[in-house]
């Protein structure tokens, strides 16, 4: 049996115990090898006596082999000492080196070959290759140098000598190194001294030998003695913490553990662990089913023991999983454009708000800002509290203002001014919240110039789109780390709308909606394509902003011929069901000359509104905006750069309009239009110069599709001004570069028709059908039958000015219906029987008198139409 000596009065300083290995019995019974079979006790070239410990494995490859001795816990209030002799018969290098580690935390489970367990390491070239003997403290795989001696192992010791080393740890935590190059313990001298430092509490003495493929079997060790105050462990391991995941547990004990006879782990008396793994003090368990979130769980642990065989028998621990759910943490404030600053730091930030009622730990969480993910620092966010995320360079600026902030933006300009998508993911990769933002969202458009944040209006409306965000009203420009300055309840009973569809290829179809969808409907169902009643092979939500679905179709379903997609069981995040359930679509054809034309241009919009360019699909086929680009020049020369109309496939059906603008929401609000598929906000849309310019549509391959030039002289001459008045194309059949083919939008259409039929487009009516009146006898008594007089005015061509009055038989004017309006090519007017003072007119015969005048063609049309008003 291996010779093991215990002495109780070895040196007066050490009064507890000493362990001495001389290896003279030629056994390694008390040692463990990693991997096994790499070390031997040999009489070949012993360092002392007849036998020494030696690396004895002839490895054809490089390796890192270890041998370890496990001991009782050391009481650090008393000194500790280790003495040994060693010989390394090859010059040390970055690949060939050795270390002896004290208090290593690897027992009782072996580490990976290159892993560095926590401990105090003495040796050569633990890091680097300077060949100096060094004492280091390793924690979490990272070394901290405690003592770097002046002893160069290669130059001062070499490959033949077997020096003796003694390392002493004093009760204050400081270390001393003594040595003699030829192994004479009586003549050892000090090689270094450290200041007090913390010491790992492991129970392993570890010898570590790294070598290249031809330099194995060249390390010897002998006369190893350790002395100190050792505490025998008679207590079973104790559970320190339980960290739950989705269906797994990380159980930490107060000491390393191993499985005993009959070990078992049972959850809630139902599930037995399907996977068990031990790593030092940690026990990892996996179960077949997910844990019930935020409900108490009971785990029974049977027969787990420590390295000394002390058994933790049946014991029950409780834990409560606390996983973030959708909407628990919301993106409550966004500062995308901090310049010019109001009274906040000139820094972008994103504010998160914990509305869950639980503490949320952000360790491992990711913030995705426009496709760039950053891992959030570990932080515990209390309920109803805020977390301000900014770039690391800005943290001190917020802290100077008393605003705690953490680093979580990949760059100082990660939150782009033009808008984008921000998504928050937990440590499991589950989406917690996502928003789309744009500086056109708020009602105070002037704040888009910078310095004002976008605040969440209703934190409970977690599905909210742009309706739930507006510019801060706080005098400082924002409210990072405190309640938002705007707050009101938002009710959503509006169903989602289809915004656009796309065809990535012949088998992948995408449908994009106006708001977030209900992701709980994992199988949307009811998606059928006719003719043929085809079902998608599979369906996915778009990521990370789940406002769309991606369908993978059987081969041959999509062709250039139109098909009908039937949508059922599609609802938004609030549960509002989709109204429209049929879409016409097909594979797009490549655009050709004048297949897509410019149909309307607003180059000088009213204050607070954006410019826009309207285009029209003048074919009976589907086009793809991803195949088309637009350019602008201030004269009739070709533009220097072009902007793609869409970065992804976006279908445009036959006879459909699309409006290209920097802010679709502003136009929708102003003209009271829906969030339909006509609105496109291309990235980098060129600004239009008010003094005039030219617009060009080209295909991706460089073919001209259409172009036009605009200037103020193309507007109707009688207008007082052209600001807020668009130019409309009269005929899709006539060239776009013909000034006579453009006209000012009509006043009755609010001087613009974005996304709708032009007010000045040719109607094709004959002069005989210019004015209709119906019914000839009407009764404004609110009974639902013929309550209104309808007047249809159809000039047939644009540019006419309309004056229209209702007079009685005495010639007195009763009601003015039109005062120099521009009816375009057609407009409807109504009379409810009230006169100009708001009083109801009496029964009788009345005359409709209308004058249409074209100021440029000097053409006048006059009409007199009789009708009757009665009360039934």
C-alpha cells in the first residue's frame, strides 16, 4: 500500500497534520488520473530514494494530463505549507510546461483537458512563455498573478537538476516561495513574497503537465509534503440554490457532489429527471415537460453524496420558475434622435419597463435593434421599475443626471432616425416585446427634428403599433428612468389589414399586416389557394416583428395567372379578427416600358406633411416593387443615384396605386385613409426640389419605365398658390413627360388623391352627361327614403371651375353648393334641404343653377335644372 505518513508536530508553526508522499511503495492508490493511465511510479532516474512519480504515457499527439490528490478542507485561519521536488527534462515553452495547483475546485469530477479549475497555481508558463516561475490565482478560468519570481527555469535550473520548492500560505492570505536548485531543503532561499489575497476553497492538489507530441514522459515529482490544519467533513452536502430554466434545473450545493447508490430526482411526485449531469458543486437536471411558470414546484432529491461519502438522503426543495412572458417587459421609450438636445444627454437610449409584477433578471437577455443584437448586462429589475439602455460611452452622462443606465446599444447611433424595429428577447430566446418606431409617429411633427423621445402611451397595450407612441411632453425632452409624460388608456377593436404581399420565389408567399398578429394561433388554418384548394405545406410568422406570415407552398401553385388566397382564423394580438379574407395574387412579371407609370406628384406639401410620388400599375399583370427603382434630378438629366422601391418582394396588382413617401402615417391621418398596401416608405427616397425637377422609374436591370418633369407652371393658373396641391396625371395612355398631361388636383379632393384615382383623370363621358340631378322630387324628413338631393357633375376633362347655387322661383339664392370649386373630371354634391342660414327650406319648386368655366380654354357651360322639395 502507498506509504502515507501523518505527523502531528512537524514544525512548531504547523500543529495539525502533514501528508507525505515518497512513492517508495510504487503505488498511486490515493491519486486519480485524468485521463486514466497517464502517470506511473518508476525507479528510472528517481529524484529521491528508489522511486518517483513520473509521467509515463507515450502519446503520439500533444496532450495535457493531470493527476490529483483529494484532501480534507483546509482551515485558512492556520498556516499551510507544501514542499516538493520536481524535474522537467525538456526546456519549457508555450506547449511544454507544468504547474502544481493548490486548493483546486475540480473534485470529484475531472475537468476538460485544457480547463483551469479555480485554485492557486505554481509553475512555469501557465500563461505566455517567459519561462519564469510564477504563482497565480485562477478564478473562472482567468489567471491573476500573485508572485512572478526572477527564476528562469530554463536558464537557472535546466533539464538535469531537480530543485526543491516550498510554498507557504500564511493566515493573513499572503504567500512565500522558497527554493533550492539542487533539492537541498536546508539551504532553500526566498524566491518571492505576495500581499494577502483571497484563496479558493477547493480540496484538491493537482499536478498539470502539458506537452507536445514528442515531449511526453519528461516530468518527475517526489517528496511531496503538505501540512496545515485539516477539517474532516462529516456533514452531507447542502442545497445552496435552485436555478430553473424551461424544463431544467441548475442545483448548486455547498460542496462538490456525486451520485450515491439509488440516487433519484422526482418533480411534483410525477416526473423523474430524464438527464442528470454533475459539474463540481452543480447538479444539472432535465425533465420531459416544461415547468408551470410562476407556480411552486417540489423536487425530491434522494442519495446525493459529497467526496467524503456523506449522503444527503431524501430531501425536498421548492422553487418557483419565473420566466418572462410576452409583454412582461415593454419598450416604453425610444430616443432615436437626441440632437439637438433639449435638457437630456446627447445620447440615444431605449427605456424598458417591468410591468409584470415580478422581479425580472436580465442575465442572458438580448436587445435586437434593427437586426443587431446586444446581450444586456445582468440586472434585477423590480416590478414597476425602469431600465435605461444606452451605449457604454453615455452611461456616465446619465449617471451625472442621477439616471441609472446600463450598456446595451451596439453603437452610439444604433437607433436609426429613419425608424426601424426593436425587439427584446429573454435568455431562452423567447420574444418579450417588439415595436416598430418612426419619427413620423408623433402628432407634434416639429419634434421630429431631434431632441424628443417617443414615449409609450399605454403600457398595458402591449400589442400597440404607432398608435401607442407619441413625442414626450416633458420639458427635458424625455423621461428616461421615470413615468412617461403622456398616459392614457387605448382600446383596440380595429381588425388588422393586409398591407402587402410578396413572392420570394415560386413556392414562398408572404402576407404582411398592419399590426402584430396573435402568435398563440400556432396553426392559423383556413389558408387555401384557389383554384385547386391548395393548402400551404407550412406556415411561419415573420421575425422578429410578427406582423406577417410566410407560407411554403406546393410546387406549381403560384403562376403568372392570378390566384385567390383565402385567409381565415387570422387575428391581431388583441384578438380582433381579420375582415377581408380574400387576396388576389400571382408571380410577378418583369416590368417593361410604361408598365408602371408616375401618376401623381406632391413636391411642395403643406406644413407638417411629407412629399409623395404616386405610381400606377398600368398592366393586367402583377409587378414586384423589389424590381423597380426611382431617381430624381433637378433638371432633365439622368439621376446620379436611384432608390429601390422595396428591399423585399412586394407585389403590386393590376390597376393598383402605390404611394412612395417618407411618412405613410402622416398622409393616412391627414387624408383619413386606411393602412392599406398603397403606402411604401423606401429607404433613402430622394427629396423633391420645389423649384422643379425630373423623376425617373427604372427596372432593376436598367430599363426605363417612365419619367416626368414638374414645375409650378404646370399648375392651374387661377390658383393662389401651389403649396399643398399635387400634380395629377390626366391620362395613363399619354406620355408622362408631356406637360399637358398633368393638372392640379381638384379642391374637392383636398388638392391631392394619394393612393386613389386621380381627381383629374379622364372619365370618357360625353358632354351630354355633364350634370345629373336625382331625385327630381326629394323629401328631407330623415325617414331614410330620398332624404338628399344628389347632383353629379362630370365635366369629362380637368381644369373646370364650378359655381353652383339653388334658387327659388323668385330668383333668391337659397343655398350655395359650390363656390369656384375644381370638380376635376367628376364630383358628387348633396343638399339636405337646409338654406345658407342652416334653417330648413320650405316646400316648393327650386332651380339648380350651375356654371362650369375653363379659364385656360375659355369655355363656359351653363345649366338650369328644376326639382321639387316636399315633406311627407
